[in-house]
């Protein structure tokens, strides 16, 4: 909500090592799922080249 209220689009991702490692799913399956979720490259504004925040 905080990102969207500032007219930003995105996903917050929190990595908890214990949740990642203590699961029955194989690591390869989890990595494959993450790659599918984030398969498209993200376009990011450059904060160093004439970026201004949205009004």
C-alpha cells in the first residue's frame, strides 16, 4: 500500500532462510517458481539521471 500510494508499482519480497530451507519442496522447484514469477525484466528509473518523484 505504501508503494502504491506513492504511485509506484512493485512487489515486496521477504526472504526468510528458515522458511526457505525447512520445506519438503525441492530447492530446484522453488527456484523455478520464483523465476516464473519474476520472468519479465523490470524497468527501473535511474535515480542518478534526471529522475523526479511523481506528483
